[in-house]
């Protein structure tokens, strides 16, 4: 009778506790690797978004300079602006060129932490 129960126990199939623990360890390691990738991708996405917004700020500033500003004098100036519910520091450098009717404009955009995120160069012609 005991022999029969022992043989019946030996014929049962299934996973042992060690096999289950090894499988769980493998799944846990894979999930940790995936979560690290997701965190890295989230940081990359945020950095890309910041650079795109900063470039838009630079383009908007250039468009405003071309549309409404008078002929700029050579020199540097800075100002704060708000775009997408964030503060941005716009630093512009106006440089004279050999042609007296054209000025070079360099626009640098920094975020609240002072990180330079965008740089735009353009030329302005003297209005008629």
C-alpha cells in the first residue's frame, strides 16, 4: 500500500518549488531591465521636448524681431519670456556685417535652470 502511494506520487507531473523560484527570478530581472529602459526613454523624451520648445521660442523671437522691431543696434541683450507655461531666457547678440544694411542675429535660449537648449542664427536686413 505504501509502495503504491509512493509510485503514484512519483508519476505526478508539475513544477518544483525551485523551478518556480528560478522562473520568478528571471521574470523579475527582465522587468527590472524593462523599467530601466522606460525611465531612460522618459528622460530622453523630456529632453527632446525641452529642446523643441526652446527652438520654438527662438523662432518666435526672430519672427517678432523681423515683424515689429526697429533696426537693431549691434550689442547684446537679454529678456525673459513665457511660453508653454514656462519661463525662458532669451539672449540675443546683434553683430554688424561688412554690408551696412545687414545685421547678424544670434539667439540663445535657456530654461529656468540656465541650461542652453537652443541656438538660432539669422540675418536681418534694414527696413526701407
